[in-house]
């Protein structure tokens, strides 16, 4: 199992992590022997075939699933403790906005639950709407926004309480390529402005290479890490960087890692 020693302070650390689901048809081994360190301010993408455990790993970081083997810490705490400390925001595959609430009302929801004052709620909503380029849309309802704008509102909601970690589970998978490209650019700008640590699940090789400081390649179930690829691309990344030899070489290594993982399937 590959380990990677991030040069920055560890934010997420998994050692020998395994996760098995007990079902009526017998145990399902979702993750096996996952060892990984994510440093502060990194943008780490997880890529692999469907069912490889990449989303399960993200959910374990968020204390939505519980490992059955090994250890996992977030900011030096258990995932449960990190959740209680509001250490992360989570963006799901679907925007998950309540249709009866305005966009501002959806963003306010976690702030209301956490007991922020009305004045601070308003200030934070205004700030995160600006961060995701949705100024002036706070009074709109979800049905009045495009799919891409709804997903940006979902990102704003995850940013509202200003957690240091942002976990994103294939947030742009259902969007068309043009919208996806634009949101990829916006996520990079958002990351540059906020310097948050981002964990990002994707099925897209170009998306993983374009966004990430590191790409974690995972095998079919039971999910294992078959490669961790350090990006040599500059932090400033126009879309046409995808045509560069350096980008193509990294994408080729990701593709080879995915093929190798399939070759190891048992």
C-alpha cells in the first residue's frame, strides 16, 4: 500500500483503513488497507471505477460511515469529533436544496441549526454568494436557477460556516461539459481565494488532473489506493492547459493506474 507524506501539516490521515458493510447477502468489503495523508491547503481528487470506495472514503472522513479497521483522523481528531467541531463542509452529488426555501434560506439552514445570530447569518450568506458568483440570487428559489447555479448554491451552503475542509462528492457529474468546465474554473478560483483543504471525488480523468495537487487512484472493490500522483502543473490553470504535454502525461499516468487497478481485481 502506497503512503504519501504531505509536506504540510496533516489534516486528514488514514492508516490501514478498512470498511466492511454487513448485508443480508454477506459482507461487502468497500475499503481495504487505505493509507493516506492529506496536508493543509491541498486539493486531492479521488478517482476510480464505480463501487471502488472513493465516496465511502469521503463519507468516512465526514463521519457518515464508520471504518471497521485501521485509524482515521481529521485535524488530529476522530471524524465524529471533527464533525462536532464543524471542521468540514460537504457537497453532495445532487444539490439537495429545499424547494420551499430561497437560495439564501437554504444557505442559512446550517447556520440556523448552529445558532448563529440573524445578523451573522445575513453577513455570511452575502459573503458566500459572492464567493460562488451568485450575487443577487439570494431571493430566488432553486427551481428558478440552472443546474450549475444550484450546485454553486450547494457549495455556498457548505462554505457558510467557514470550515477549513471542503469535501465534494462528484458535484458536477450530472452537468453538461460546458457548464462543468466553467465550474471547474470557478472551483479553482474558490480554492485559491479560500486556501481550504479540498477532497474531491470524480469519475473524470481530465477533471481530476485539471483541479488537483494530487490524484489518488483507487482500484475496484475492495477499494485500495493503487497510485498517488503529484501534479506538476502550476496553480494558475487556464482551461487550455489541458492541451499541454504535461497535462496529457499526467492524464496518461492516471489512466494507466486505473488499468493496473483493474488488473489487480480479485
